[in-house]
C-alpha cells in the first residue's frame, strides 16, 4: 500500500492567484481549480474561498466549512500529488444536500485528475501568393 497523501493548506494570496491560472471544473455548487506545481513534492495543497456573492460572513464560513469537510473526505482518494486545488463556493453550496455536494466535489476532482488533450486551434489556410484581396 502506498503512503498516504500529505495534505497542506494554502494560505497566501499568491498561491490562490497561481492556482487560478490552472484548469478548473464547475460542478453544481462548487468550482475546483487545479494547478500542477512542477516542484516534485508529493504533497497536495488545498485552499477554500467564497465570495461575498455567496452571502454574509456567516454563510460564507458555513460554505467553506462544508467544502473543507468534503475535500477532507475525498482529496486523499482523488487528488493528484504535487498539485494545488482551490475550492470555490457558489450560491448553492450551503443549501445543497450533503450527498449531492460530495458528488459535485468528487466529479470535479475526478475530471481534473484525468489528463485532457491539448485544445485544437482553428484550422488555418495557407496564404496564396498572387491573389489580390
């Protein structure tokens, strides 16, 4: 059996801003952002945030507590070592039934763990010489 994944908390603004440059998945009442740190560490860093749009301070704190608990249960199983994850609460995070919130977080973590193909750019046509526009 492999060693358990070491999980740390993200605390500084630059860490959150860096994670925002990675990939993200929105599922139901949560948005999860992921950034590979490329530092070779076998740790996972987790951060939690809720904007004022979610509600007053009491509601935002409740939403973050629910996300922390969901991440505590699922991150050791689904998170990729050497990555930063930011969990962003949405409007329905507080009112969402617990099993549906767990499904949202699990779905987002699973999707972020699977590698995605590079996006295909629009095909370009070669410029033809001698044609006037």
